[in-house]
C-alpha cells in the first residue's frame, strides 16, 4: 500500500483549541449553510429574536419555546421540517465535499493536506447544524458556544484517530475512505439533535425525553450497543440519559429524533409540541409593518 505521508500529530489541547467557535468560524458556517440548503431555509441563520423592536427576518427565534417562527404566517416551524428539509440537504452536500477531499488523497495528495481540509470541513458543518438548532448566531450564548465546541471536539478526536490509521497503513485508501468520510458529514444530524437536547434541558425546562424512530429500517442491539428499537421501547427517560444518535449500531446513519416533556404547575405531564402551531406570542409585538406582504 502506498504511503499517504505523515498525519498531523495534534495534541488534545490543540484540538480543543481548534474546536472553539470564533466569529470567523461562524461566517464560514454561514457560507456552508447558504451554499447547501434550499432557498426557503437560507435566511434561517440570520433570524432575529422575539423581543427585538422591529422584526423583519423571514424566521424569528422564540427563545422561550426554543422554536423558530415563520414571521409572515406567524406559525411555529416544526423542528423535523427543518431537519428533513435543510439539515439533510446540507448532509448530502457535505458528503460530496468530503468525497472530493478524499479523492484528492487517493490521487496522490498528502495525508496532512487531507487532514487539514477535513478538519475545516467537519468543524464548519457541525457549527452550521448547531447554529440552526439553537436560533442562529445572534441567539447563542457563551454556554451554547461551549456546548457546540464540545460537540465539535468529539469529531475532531475521531478524525485524528482516523488519520493515524491511514498513516499506519491499517486503513486502505480505497472506496472505504469515501464511505467513512461520509460519516463525518452525517454527524451533523447528531449535532443538530444534541444542540436541541441541550437547549430543551437547560433553557426550556424539559425533564424527560423519548427516542422516536425515524422512517426506514431500524437497528437492533448488537451485543455492544443498544439498538434504536430497544431504546425506543424504553419510552420516557430523564433528559440526557438516552444514548445520542451516533451511539447505536447504525452509527451516524441513525434517523431517530427525540421528543420531550415536562410537568406543568399542576404536576401533569406535557409533551412539547412540535407541530406548525400558531405563534400567539407575536401578538404582543408590533411586527406587521415589518412584514413584506
């Protein structure tokens, strides 16, 4: 097997520093988002927040409900619509980008150049997914950025391990390289869900979660990891205790999502609504003049 050269030997602290979310990283993520999602969703990362004096962005972030509002219709946007109509196209575009980077390595490029390109690709894709899940850049707090950096670090560490395998020639530079690269782009689905789960627990006050099966085939436990079917059958569990999307036998291909619930003032369980419901909260703000009828 031809050697692709030496990998970048980056320390844990170096990767932790690289995982931090800067303003330049956010602009790069905006570019990835704008170039890969359908036209309807392109303005999402420019969302204003409910409470600003004049709302004019097509989408508005309601921090109290952790949901977007489509301003013109004054209806809440289902998170699953956002995931299926924007995150999934971004993942498909990301896979193509990752395969282009991988093909360059297969055609004589160096492992170090591949690693640099993939580090940037993985980081910007995960940031875009996290921003979309948390209301956009203007809505993100320092705590949100720290959470997103922790998510990014997980994948940068995995990417380092992958690079070392290729350096040691234990992983072939054949079609498997492209397939494995796909997983890093698909991980945006997991980052999207984890960012939302963080917000639902920390800000919204949801206390329990349930894994909901996605469309298509579902994995079962393989002796090492619990499968999606078994996790779904656990029904409601304390928030943050169920395995994340990538921690099942189907790995980054998982299409599940989480539902959430909390107890109201009477102690009754309330499931968080994710339908396209009317955003009554906007009635208290004078926004009509800002709507482009």
